[in-house]
């Protein structure tokens, strides 16, 4: 290959810029020209390409978000839209792609390769840590630390006023952020999509805590598929325990921003280098992952279709440490 492109797609995640930097410099080190695609698949269809040099990715490793931008693109979901993207790649002499994103991004890449045989290697960039084929995804560690910092601050207020705080963190289909920030923040209870905890169980746990002389409590709730679920749970608890002072705090998109942690910068750099080398060595349609601190490759079809089980030991740990 003489020329490849790198793009970021889906929700932004801290460390994406570090991954772009690593992929670009690795390709250039191996004598390959690199361009960045602005706004993901949308920019690919529109031909919004930008040449990237080693200098152009300087001073971005510490920045959150993505310098290449990201956007949703319904048109790419159609065969006609993917044909437009293919024409733009051919027109600009681009022979391979590095996609940094989540399952939606890799689903698009998988369809694109089947239609037009454009080799693509993916790097898992999502704070949810929900992709099969890697122990950690880019952005997860930073998101957990952001949530943990907020939980620590809310804990101060909870203790000062003898309150119960229900804190909603991101995780529509995955409880990884909730479990790890809950353990680190000393939460009395964690509610995650993998285990459908009922309002009755929350009421029981808080009542038991009160019996054990706990004046304040923290409940961490993964957002789940139903918007506003945490408010419904808080309402149920208040009706059952009217003497409890209950407040809800939704952390929201604050978890996606900020400077990436050291772990995320190193993880993203390893994955970016591995992705560029894999593409130049003829690999395609695979996601780079790190399992047991070793680089591994997983077919897109497996990464997007197989579920990544939550560590049951972590869930048990929440219950053990909350007594």
C-alpha cells in the first residue's frame, strides 16, 4: 500500500487522538502516505480528506475528543451511499482504512468491505468497554475516572446532609462504567443492564443500610435502554421510604470529555501502531484488541455480534464491600 486513510466514528472517546497520532506516525515510519477523513463516513462520502503528516498530529496525544471529528451518517447504511464513499477513495488513491470507533463503526466497515473489498482495520474507541475481543476499549479508563471524581464529590454532599444519591452513569447496554466507578467510589449498590435489579431490591438494600447505621448512601445506576429510568427508581424508593432524603444526579456526556488518562494514551498508542502495521501486512476486516496485555485481532463479525461478559467477581465485590 502507498496510501491509507484514518477516521474516527461514533461517539467520541478520550484517547482517540492518541490513536490517530500513533496510526499516522506508524504508517509514515513505514513509508506510507496518510490522509484523515473528516467526520467519519459522512466525510468519506463527501470526499472531505485532509493530508496528515507527522507534524500535523503533534501535540494531540493529551487532547480529548477527536481532531478528525465524528458524525452520524444514515446515507452510508445504504448501498448507494457506500458506493459514493468507494468512488471518493478510488479517486484519491486510498487503498486501506483504519477505523477508530465502536460497534456501529465496525458494522459499517464490515459492510463496506463486503461491497467493495476495501481493507479495513479497526481500533475500539468507546467509553462503554462493550466490544468483544479486547479487555479494554479506548476511553473507558478515563470515563471511569471522570465518573469516580464526580462520585467522590457527591459523596461529600451526601455525608454532609445524610442523603441518598442515585448517580446515573453512561452504559446503555453495558455496566462496566457503573461497576468499576461504583467499586472505586464505595457505592452501596450498583444497577446495571446485565442484572435487572428491581426497585424492591434497592429499597431492601437501603433499609438494611439504615439498620447498620448508615446515614448516607450512593447508588450508581447505568443509564440502560430506557431514558430517565433512574428517576423512576428514585420515585419508587421515595414512596416506600418517605423518611429518606433522595436526590438524583445524571453525569451524562461529561464522561466522554477531558484529557485521556495515561492508561488510555498508552492503550490507544499501542492499538494505533498495531492497526497500521496490520493493514500494511495484509490483514483486513479485523479489530485490534489487547487481551492479557498482548495484541490480538478479532474479525469485525465477532466483535460486533458476540457479547462481552461482565466480570461476575466485580459484581459480587460490590455486594461484599457495601455491608
